[in-house]
């Protein structure tokens, strides 16, 4: 299959936004993405919107909001996708499937979420719907409680890795200092992240506040085109591979520290691309919690099971390391507006490959990977991307 290519993008500032809702967040990125691709709204054959919602907003039918955000899109076919924290990647892959099926030549992908308008406790309950509520709906601490249990299980099997989690948090906050779109610009340092205090309390299990991503508002957009259409455009970021692999929703029916679905998605995409991790120049991965990034090192093949702590201790995944992971600051620093996250990750990787990442830029970046997951490694997406022109 010839994959569609990214020909333009836009990214809003993540954080607590004054935008009243999704429509305004989308309106902040759609015109900019079209301008970046140097196309008009009339050139768009389909619109794919990623929004989780499920109670963050009373307004559903979010696909139609793109036509409210930009009048010229009102008659363009549009659809809303949802796949928990991987909602943005689900929208992107659907747009690429649309193009691969010959239904259109150019598609717009928009990911957005307005999370801060509801109380924190309510937000936690909404996010918990990304778990198997029949068994996990009463977990204290919402989704942090789910990953707190995963961290407990990992620690029981492989020893306390609290300091390594603090090192991951500190790394991503240091990287995020270079990202103008990031929710939090603060270099916290490992010592602060590794110390339980009034400013950094325990949240769930061994996870501290600094081990948890932020509740954020934000939006990001991509324009994707067929290789034929992209040939006449100013830029094109291609996909050497893209794969989705799912796992069982209920944690009781699998080893929650294995991330088997993530492992399968990585394996499929590396094989499709014909590359190894040594060929990659950077990875944008899904660090909703620091324990997730730690286990993802093992799932992607950087470390054997139980040995991921060595990766962060050896500096492998820092900007200066062998394989920089989350040079954008990741979800931990950049923020995690659920529907926008997968789109944002692909924008961050595309910027690196185009040489347009500013202070975030990794020198001579030629091959990048994105890992985005929905739930506790249930819906797993891995893209391997390169610059075509």
C-alpha cells in the first residue's frame, strides 16, 4: 500500500485555554493547517475529527463542528472518531484509509479536547471510561489508579523503580522547556520529581503528581494527501509504516506490565518499514504516566523486560542520547488533551523531519516513530515516518 503523506499541519498551545469549547479550539488550527499546506478548503475531500468527549462537553456530533469552525467546510463530508487516548491517531489512520481507498485525494484531520471546564474529580471519572468499568470502574484515583496498579505490579516483579520514573519525568520536562506549544514550561529536575512532598504528593500507588500527565485543553491539525497529490506540494512527510494492534480491554485477562499490543504494533511497523530501532532518530511516545514510558522502552525493544530502568539511567532517551524519546516534552510536559494527542504527536514528528522544530530540533532527523495508545495499552498505534520532500 502507498500511504498518504502529510503535507501541512498546525498546532495550538496546550494548557488551560480561554477558548469556550471545541469549536473555538478547532477554529484556532484549521485555517493555519490549510495555509501551511497551501490549499483552500474546497480542496478538502473529507474531514476526520478526533474528540474523546464522553462528558467533557455537552456538545456531541463533533465531526460537524469543523464546518462550524470554518464555513467553507460545512458541505464537506466529516466524521468524528473516538478511541480513548488514541483518538487522534484513529482519526489520522481513518483519513489515510479514506485516501488509500480512493474516496478522496486530500483530507483534513483535526484532534481536539476541552478538559478543564469540568471539575478535576469529574474529569478523572470521564477518563476512567477508557478502562473496563465492569471490573475497574471503582479504582481509586481514576486512570491514575489504573496505572498506579500497573506500577505496583511492575515494582513487585522487578523492584522499586521510583527513581527511574522520576528521571523520565525530569527528562520530559527538560525537553518541554524547548517546546512553545507545551502546557508546562518548568524544568523540575530529578530530585524534585523523586521526592514526595506537599507540592508533589502521591496520587495513586507509587505514582506521584510528577508521574502523571496534565489535564489539558488543545487542538492540532494535519492535512494528508495521496502521493500523487502531494507531489505538487511544497512538503511531504511520508509513512514507511503504520499499524494498529489491539489488546484485551480487561486488565484481569492479561499481564498489565507486558504491553503486548504495543509490542505487536512496534514489531509490525518495524518489519513493514524494514528498519530497526537503531535506524530511528527520535520517538514520540505515549507517556500518559511515567510508568507507561518505562514499559514502552521494553515494548519497543530498547530493553528486555524488567530492564527498562537501565535505558533512562544510561541517558539513551535524552535529547543527547542514542534514541531521543519525546523531544517535544511528551504528554508529561506538552499536555494530554485526549482527542488532540495522537494528532499532536504526528505533528511533532513531522516538524522534526521537515527541519522545522525550532529549539526542539534533533540534528539530521531523517526517520521518526510515533507510538500512541488508547487505554492501558489496549489500542496501540505505531507510525514510522520519513521526509519525502
